[in-house]
């Protein structure tokens, strides 16, 4: 009888450990997802990559030496998309300027809507940018 209880406890323990491992491997933070890249546009959600398109992107070096970027994007779907965006600034060697990271900003794109988003890099070393979009 004692060995049957011990065996039961061992199996129960193994089952519990495997269950917890399986459940935690399926969990992910809200900001994670499949990263898809299309030129200057990067998505943290594969669904968004099929719905949001760049209509136009522009950059201009201001007299102050700072880079300004403007991207016009379109929601090609019929439904509203609630998301966030931010600009990632790159130097002339295509290296990310970590000192120039911007905050995530909310963006609600209605079905078939086009909207321009823009930003000015906070440091003068930027030569290019990437626009990153993720679900809200």
C-alpha cells in the first residue's frame, strides 16, 4: 500500500511539472508576436502586416540637423485597428540609436483610413528610421 501511494505521488508530481511547463510555454507578453518587416515598416503582429500598408514615406534633415520622418499608412481592411506605433532611429551604418528611442503612441486606424504619422529624432545622428506597429 505504501509503495502505491509513493508511486501515485511521483506520477502526480511529474504530471504537475509537465502541465505547468506546457502552460507557461504558451504564455507570452502582450507586446510579443510574429515580427514581420516590410521596408521601413515593422510589425509585431502578423495580422497587422497583412492589413497596414505604407502609402508614402518621407524624410527631411531639418536646419537644426535633426531628421524628421513622416509615414502615411493605410488600413486596407474594413475593420478598425487599435494599435501603437513608435519610430526606431538608425545611424548611417544602419545601427539602432538606443539614445533616440521613442515612446509607444496610440493609433486607431478606421477601416480603409489613411493617416500620416511623424516624428523628429531627438539626436542629430539619425540617417534613417523604422516605424514599428504593434497591437494595443
